[in-house]
């Protein structure tokens, strides 16, 4: 059955606009004081490639104006790689032959202590799709443990109901990261071969439910390489604009994950090169001047160093995509994908500082939140 998209999600006319744009269109979009969604489409156009340096300069100026010379830092912790899903692009898919593990409470504590010792104050907790072993109750217990040590606790897991998100808020969660993966309905159905994630609309509407339940922030993104990247980028901006309108009090961020090698050997249908990814980042910064833009360790050290402070204002470092992996006695498990930037934390901090950027481990205090867990 063909999916009917909500009226606010209609990227196709803007994709056509991007493909038809000329040099003068790009110059007008670059000169716009407050670029609109149509300007964004023009900035994604093939014609805009010739203006990449001008886009980079403006993106850097806007990033410095809104974020100074700082880069906010966070670290991901995978709690479980058990998963009933059939995502064709994911190393956690249920048909992948690799070691499976779920962290026990004692193991979670050990991992949190090891991460906190590195200086982090923001942590991202991840799992596969919902399973009896790693459901909402388990995740809430892990959030409580993390909230005792970290000022910002974000979760990147399966889509939930508003009531379930509310339980995580009460446990101490401050935000949710949830990628639609691709906004193209036919591709979405193809790559999500089985499992609860096949429900396109339930996932699409999950960030709104999280904000309604009291989450302070929502992180959005599309997994670049699954489908037409311009379609997904435009849909991503439309999604964010819709959420900003409906939940004006919420905070937002945008991530730019690209497909990476994983246990199933999935190959990108629409590969996105470094130059096009940089163009996307600059376009988002020009249209979202005060929204944090995030770049993970999926990207190479050279690309990450080049983007830091030039559009990108937030980054992960020292990442592991195995379950745990920060504590020296971690149980071996399979990873979700291959990390690209494997530099130690200290090495990455030195790279930022050499560019005149200040690494920031904490920029908010949990005691300021009504949802902060009580002692």
C-alpha cells in the first residue's frame, strides 16, 4: 500500500528547483538575510558547487556568531545490540552473525565511570530496536544511572509512545536523537525489511511525541546514501521546520550521518562524497544559524577537522559502536558500523585547540531542569 505523506512533507517540487537552479539563483540565495526553504534547495543545487567557498565563509561567520569558537562534545554508549529489526544497512540487524550482548547494571556503571573519567558531561545512550531484553523499563533504569553522573543524557533508540518518552524524562533523560534514515517512502520500505521500524509514520511522528512528553531537545538526521540525498536533506529541513512550529519551546539539532561499512556489507545506493556533504552542512548552517549541527566519528579525521567550527558546532569523540567498550573489562560484542575517526580523546582535543577552537564538555546543568532526577 502506498504511503500518504503529511501535507507539510513535500520535498519533490524543491528537488526539482534544486536541479534547475542557475548561477544567479545561487547568488540570490547566498545574499538572502533570512534564507527560506526554497533558498535552501538552491543552495543544495549542482550550480551551488561553484560557490562552495563563499558558502563556507558565511557558514563559518554564522557559526562563530552563534557558538563562538567552541565545539560541544559528547560520547555514545551502546547498551545492547540485540535487535529484532531487519535494517539492510545496520550491523545490528537480526540476520547478522555477530556476538550479542546487553550491559548489566554493574556493567553500565563501569562504562559510565570510565566515560566520566575522560571528562565528558554529555552522554548518548543507544540500543537496537525494542526487545524484551532492552525495552523501555531497561532503558529508563540506564538513564537513571547515567543522570547521576552526567548533566545531559540523550537516548537514541526505537520510536516510542508519548507515555514511554515521559517515563524517560522522569528518569532523567534530557533529549532524544532519532533519524528517519530516509524520507523516501519506497526506499524506506525496501531497506527496513522487517520489524517494527517498518512503520514509517510512527517513526516520523516520534520526535513530536518526545517533545510533547517533556524532552528538552530532539536531534534529527537522515542516513545519507540510502536515497536521493537532496530529497532527504530537503525533507529533513521540512521536518525540523514543522517541529519548530508545533513545539517552539523545544531545542533541536541536525546530524549528517553517512553510511559506513557494517557486518552485512550493504552498499550505498546514492553515495555522498565529501564535497557534497560539505555543501549540505553549509546550506543547513545558512538556513539554521542558531541550531547545533553535529558530526560524528563516522567521518574521517581530515573531514571532521575541516568542518569543525565551519558549520559544525557539536561532535562526538572517542566513540565505540560495540556494546560498551570504554571499560577495560568490557565483554566483546559486534559493532553497529565501522568508526572512521578512531583518534584518542586527547589527540582530538589537541586538533581542535590547534585550530583555535575550545572543546566544551559541559554547557548546561541538570539542576536547572524540573525533570532532573531527585536524590
